[in-house]
């Protein structure tokens, strides 16, 4: 039925958008403070591994989430130590984090679980499940209306776990923080004119470390979502470029929370559509190659990063280490 397909596509779009959205918000806060974060991919990957490993061993959802957040936050602090404290190259540091995460998660997975870098399947009691019971198709005189309401509202909007709703609520939270609070305004000012913030007696380094800490928490949630909600275990390089897609969504959203949300939904929709279109024959065209369908989100990422869709102006101090004038 059409309503079943529509509801399923809506549900998949929201679910697939969540790790991108959490990661993009992490990058937004970090980069609005003036620190480039290419390491989103690595943080999310290591957080996914930590959540799966701790969840498998302890059978505790809470400990798995804490482990993912702790690992991602630690990686953010390493990035801050290299780039904020010692004024290192921010792009090189981020690339290094990605390489370390890709290699170390595979090595630790082989050493600890001896399954080719994968973790054992996570127990269903540990995984995050939908807050509303699964929708069943109604019958009777009101079946048509019930089908539409059930498919769109019941399955499409209300069948998700708590992290899905938290991710979308964080969009409003980040917007309010950045636009309506004093710490948020200072954070934005650090990314535009750190010398002015320093002249006002506010520590530039402390603000940037605070932004990196929030960045780590959000990346930890994004990584834990991949293994506790979206998949049943960890596998090497399972993030599959989502960190870079989140970076593209951030640029497409021009470093603003609400436009970034719509960019993540667009990528999530393309990913969900790619899954639905595998093996489907289009009249007059024939069956579209699976590889082409799967490449759609990444092709759009290239288009966005190449600057073909509008001009995105980054924060003026982005990527520039701050040196205090004496």
C-alpha cells in the first residue's frame, strides 16, 4: 500500500538522519568557536566501538552510552590540546584522529573479541528500542483512515527510540543556546573575533575547550546510536563517511542549526530512498544499478562541498589559532 511505503520511508529518513544530525550539531558548535573539526568521522567511529564493546561486556545501556561519550570527549580534548593549547594545524589533527580511530578500533576489536574486528551482537535488552509499540494494520470500516494515520503518525513519527527525539530536540536547544544565551553569544564571538573576546576578559582557550567538550558529547551520542539503535554490533569503518556527510550538511546549513537540520534530513532521505530503490525497475529506464543508488548521498556531498549550491561563509576566525597579544 502507498501509505505503508510512505510511512516506512518517513521512518527510515528520520532514523538515518539522526547520526548525521548529532554529528553536524557537534561540528557546528566546535566550528562556531573557531576550531575546524575534520575528526567527526573518527570520534563517531570510536564512540560506536566503545558503546558496542561496553554494552556487550556489561549488558548495560547506560554504561555503553557513558563509554561512547567518554571516548569521544577524550578525542575532542586531544584535538584541543593539539590545536588550542599548542596551536597545531587543525585539519592535520582531525585527519590524524580519523586515522587513529579507523586503525585502533579494528585492532582492539580483533584483540578483544577475535571476530575480525567486529564485536559480538549486542543483547536486545541493551539496545535502544521504540518508545511506542509497533503499529499493526487495522481492519474494518475505518481501515483506510486508520492505515494512513497508523502508517504516517504511528510508524513514521512515533515508532522511534529516545535518541531520535533527543536529536531533533537538540536542534532547538542548540539554536537557543547560540542565539539567546550569554555563553552562546560569547562562543559565536570567539569564532568571529577572538581578540575582542580576550579584551573583554574572557578566556578564548576555555571557551574553545568548552565547545570541544560539547562536541565530544554529541559525537558520542551519534556513535552510540549506530551500535545501540541502528545496528546490532560494531564492524570496522561502519560509519562509512557519515562524519564527512555531516560536515557537508553543516556547510550546506551555513553553520546554523535549523538549515543544518534540513540538510541532514535531505541526506537521510536520499539514504532511505537508496535502500528502497534497490532492485526496483523504473519504466523506460529499467533497473537502476544498486551502486548508483548507494552513491547518491556521497555524490550530493561532493556537490555541496564543491560550493555549487550557494555560498557558505564560515566564521571569520575558523581554523586560525589565537595568539594572545602582549
